[in-house]
């Protein structure tokens, strides 16, 4: 690969203006973008690991049934129970839902960062100070919206009556 091709493949980081780099609004954007990006990756990895183990155990059940009948009974029972436990862990921790939610918030924050650095969209024709104030407001709006959605979803899930109780 030529040096030109190699440099074209490298990620190009936009230049942050000096007047913005040390401002609390920019620090908050970077902090929250990093947090949501890392949490999304964390949840995605856990979701995929749990699902991979569940699928592997499910595929093993027919194979385990060919063992000695006494062993097969225990091996298939344990594999089936482990599938249920892993699904319960996934359900309690909501890795799939959080993966998508955190990824969506991270992408909204990336979008906000691009618009800010490009002086585009809501940042067009604003002074530097106005742009920073607007950035702070937009970042907090995205973060608080995600928090409110999480709270409402958690409360809704807790309010669902359990079967057999009323």
C-alpha cells in the first residue's frame, strides 16, 4: 500500500478552534460522546457474547443427546438451563436495548459536533459565544432526552403487572 493510500485510510480529526477547545460546553460534548460511545460498545459486546453462548448451547443440545442416556439427560438439562439463565441476564441488563439507545445518542452527539465545527445548521451565522451557548444547550438536550427515555422505560417496565398478581 502506498503512503498516499495509507494516509487516506487514516481517520482525519477535525481541528477544534482554540476558543472552543477549553470551554465547558466542548468538554461536556467530548465527555458525553466518549461515554455513550464506550457504553454502546460495551453493551454490544456483552449482548453478542451472551447470544453466541446461547446459540452454541442450543446447537449442542442435539449433540449432547447422543451421549450415554444418564449423561445426556443431565448435559441437555444443564445446557437448557444455562440458555434460560443467559437470556435472563440479557433481559435484566437490557444489553440490546442499551446498545441501540447509547449508539443513537452517540451518533446524535457526533452530528452536533460536526454541525458546530462546520458552523452549519443551528450554528450558522452565530458569534463564537453564541455557538458555544447553543452547543451547550443542544448537548444537554440530547443527554436529558436519553435520560428521560431511560427513566420512562424503566418505570414502564416496573409498572407492568406480573402474571398471577393483581
